[in-house]
């Protein structure tokens, strides 16, 4: 795949590819390649704590489905790079196999994110104070229409887009910039397919206000 063929978004539609991607080490490797790559298997092993043999195996599996690829390197080195900066997994599909694999992968993403969030909270005391003051952990409940939610997401996208180029252009990162994980999670609380909307809370709706667990701030926010 040449540079001109690269797309910022990797569209996963193959159930086998989705199942192959649902693996912590492979997801870590893809994340590293997107922010620190290209990387050799040896360097990837140093960054992940995995063995070189393990990283080589997982990188080959990812390459089998076009998620990563080898690029020319100096001498005998064979660095790897991600084929795109983002991964798209279909929300719905007429193919039951695709639907099942996509649901499984999204669920795995959620578990992967939860582990990272829990680890961040458990180690908050080791983070410098200036970073603790800047970090965000909380949620907010809003009454929105589907159109308003899309508009909100587009606004967040526009803000994040200002910094995305730094992932692939290290020279543009200002002094003091560190890798930060931003989670984007927004979903309708009432999961009933045909719930009636009225002035009263629908059955099963949690009416508690969103709270911010960072006591040093006055804002409310979510994990996204």
C-alpha cells in the first residue's frame, strides 16, 4: 500500500479481521504505531514489555488483515506502520456474521477502555499535580435529539482535529506535550427500541445528575 492510498480511517468489515483485532496486545501495538511509529518488532517489544517474538507474531496477524504493514527500513530492519489513524467498526450490518463480530469487537473496546480508566484512577497519585489538575473524569446527562448529538460530536471533532497532526509529526509537538488518551462515549440512556418520550422520566431511566469526581474543578464532564 503506497502513501497515496492511505486513508485516515480503517474500515473493518471482515468478521475475521474484527476477531483478530480484539486482542489487547494487538490493540496496544496499533496504538503505538499510530502515535510513535513506524516501529520495528524489537522497539515495539521494548515499549510494550512483550517479547520480540510475540510482537512479531501479532504484527504479522494484523498485517494479514491490512491493519498494519511493513515499510522499508535501514539495513535489514523492517519497521511496521499502521495503515490508518482511526478504526471504523460498523454499528449495524445485514450480514449476521459481521453484526456479531462488530458487536463483539465494540464490547472488547469498552472493556479495554474501562481497564485503562481504572488503571489511570489507581495511579493518579503518581501523576504530577499540573497533569492531575488538567485531567478529566466525570460524566454529564443531557437531553438531546439525534441531530443535536451529531452536532455536539462534530463540534468535539473540530476541537480535536487541531491537535491530530501531532500524532504523525513529532516535530510539531510543543515542549511539555505528552500522550493523552481521549475517550469519546455518548449513548442514549434508555435502550428500549420504541420508548415513549414524555415530560416524565421513562421507565428505567436514571435521573441522577452527572457528577465530576475531580473535586478541584467546578466543571462537569464525561470520559469522552
